[in-house]
């Protein structure tokens, strides 16, 4: 078979490991040929391709980013976008397409599938918020980066008697904040799923310092929200999927905490450092397994579906299920994240 491959949306450590696994198993096992569509859906829309074979995937396993490059192009926003994608696949002689991406990329894959394109999806996002799969690759690497940063921030916060707010990625869900907060021993963890009361956060920090602790580490997901405000991020800069550019909650929080507690406070934004660099061993293995799962799905004719991890098995689920909702931090992790934190003591009445 001849198979097109693309990577869409924000990049993620492990993308190259997926591409490598697809091409190696496809070439060795099935005798497939491949076409790389570059820069996400833009490549398929505008027919920008690169050769994809055993030579091109040599040595890419430990490399971050994606050799196919990526973009947040949404074909539905371009005239005849979906039709042009289908036509370019045909023009390149492709029998099927493997689309590696998050909910945005996979929502386009689902549209193409309903338009007759034979497409298989692979779940990707450092945010770990895709429905239907236990983990997405890239998440473990991001958590390790964030945990390392929290460890470093700890020693300087302690040395200076400071509060330090660490802003991590997580647009709609707080998986990175929860995992790195637990692993790094954060004192306050703020996630999009649970809007926070800034007065309670400040009171908790004051109580903690009153008990003889002179520093505090706050981990906040970029999508964390102040309770009772409907404040939305500035949406003057949205991408083609309608997402506003986030960032800035850490700085805002630091100001509000310092104002309320009087403690010197700083903020650190980890940003794209979490997405860059070499994937962890866990992510290399997971990404490889997803790639192998995806090429097998193509040959089993399981189109309109996505490779998914359930327990320790790679299975296949409908793309429609994966894009139906955003996966929030589950109760077990929420309990673990809150169970180890200082609790706000009730003030005595009167
Ligand atoms: O891909 C998910 C994500 O990493 C979010 O956590 C973050 O809000 C967004 O991407 C940033 O996107 P960009 O790299 O386009 O600024």
C-alpha cells in the first residue's frame, strides 16, 4: 500500500518515534511505501510533500519535534479544503492516511473519513487530555521537565523565603500541573477543572508560613481560572481552530498573592520548554507502540479509528469517541494531588 503520514497541531516529544515505527513496520512487514505531508494539514491542502522511507527515519527516535514539521492549519477554514485534501491524497497515489495529532487534527481526520478518506489517527498531546486513551505520548516528557523545574525552583524559593508560582501547560485540563505538582512536592496546585478562590489560596499560604515554613511553591496550569470571574483570555489572536493563545496566569497569580500575603513572590513560565527536546524512554516506547498499532490498523482496514492505550494494551477506538470530549483530570489523580497538600484551617468563629 501507499500511505500518507502527517503530524498536526502543537508538536510533542515522540512524534518522530511514531513516524519511525510506522515506516519501519510498514516497510519491513507489509512492503508499504510512504509519502510525508509536511506541516500538518497545510501539506495535504497545498500538496507539500517529502520522501518518507527507511533512510529518512534513520536516527530520529530520540529527536524532539517532527521531521514532517507541523502547523495548526484547519482545512475546513479554507475554500474546498476537505476536497483538496482528498484530491491531493489521490494525486500522490495514497491508499490511506495516518494523521498524528490532538483533538483538532483528529477532528479534521474524522471529517475526511466521513467524506470517504481511509484515515487512521494517532493520539498526540502533551496535555494528555484526549478522550478514549489512558495516556498520550509527550505527556511523560513534559511532566519530567516540569518536575525538574519545580525541584530547581524549590531550592531558590527556600533560600529567599519566597513564594514561586510555576506556570505549566494545560489549556483545558490540569494533567501536567497535577502530575508535576505531586512529583515535585508543590504546596498549591491549580488546574482548569477546579476554579480557585484567590483569597483562600493566599490564606493557605499565610497559614503555612505561620507554621514555620517560609516558602511556598504554587503550580498553576495555564488554563487555571479565578473562581467567580468569567474573564476570558484575549482572543484577538486565535488559531484556525479558534483557540486563544494562553499564558500569563502565573504572573497574575504572583501579583495577587504578594498583594494579599505580603510575601515576596515570583513567577516562572515553563511554556514551550515542556514541548521541546528528546522524549523520555516512556514516551519513546508509547509512541513506538502507537505507530505500530496504527500501521496494523491500516492493514486491518480499521479506518475512521484511532490507536488508543487502555491499561497496557494498544487498542483501536472510533475517532468520533476520541474527539467527543476533553478528558479532565480524574478523581484518583485529583485526590492524590489534594490529599498531600496543606489544608486551609477554619478560623475560630467570633
Ligand atoms: O498542544 C497543546 C498545547 O501545548 C497547550 O498546552 C498550549 O496552550 C498550546 O499547545 C500552545 O500552543 P502554541 O505552541 O501554538 O502556542
